[in-house]
């Protein structure tokens, strides 16, 4: 099992350390498909900014060590039609997290920075062990910018 995990880590670029490059990319891959929205939707989706911003838990089921992602929807700046942009946040563009506690999601707003979400996640190391971390996602709606880091 450890050899398989090491192979998957090498294949996906999962480094397994606090310095691992996390990813927020436009929703155009299989992870962001509607059937991956975690059930029940009412428990795994929340809105902010008077309903303009939505975040949701994605569960792709497999690979089990990277099945959980955070999906974000927010308005495009100055779009008269109110169109939204979608981002999917994972450990890498091809690998999510082994666990995500969506019920622990918190949000704050700073006009100089943007809307910040913090959610507890479980991460894996190359040797197959797990550790808890806090994923931080900052959405700056003015520039349609999404930044991801760990606290």
C-alpha cells in the first residue's frame, strides 16, 4: 500500500509536506462536475456576500487519498449579466485532500484582502501518514483572483 501511495504521490506531484503546492484552478475538469457535490447539499454548501459567493464540498470518491475538494463560485467583476466564475481547490490540480471538515468552515472579510475561507483538511505524507491542517482560500472579487495557502 505504501508503494502505491508513493507512486500516486510521484504521479500527481503530491509532496506531502507543509510546503506542498496547493491549487485553485478554473472548473473545467472532472472534479467540478455536479455529480461530485457532496450530499446532502444543504449541509455541504454555503453562501456569502448576500448570496453572490458560494462554496461547496466536492467528493469525487476516488482516489480515496485525494477525493475532497472545495468548489468556489463568485461573480465576475463588473459583469452586467451577473456571470460567475468557478474554481476548484485541491492539494494539486489532479489530487484533492484525504479529508475535509466542511462543517468547520469559517469565513471573514477584509476589504483590503477579500473574502477569506478557512476549512480544516486532512493531508497525507509520502510515507502514508496523515496530519491535520487549515486550508485558507482568499477570493478577491474585485480582480476575480483566488489565492490558496495553509495557515
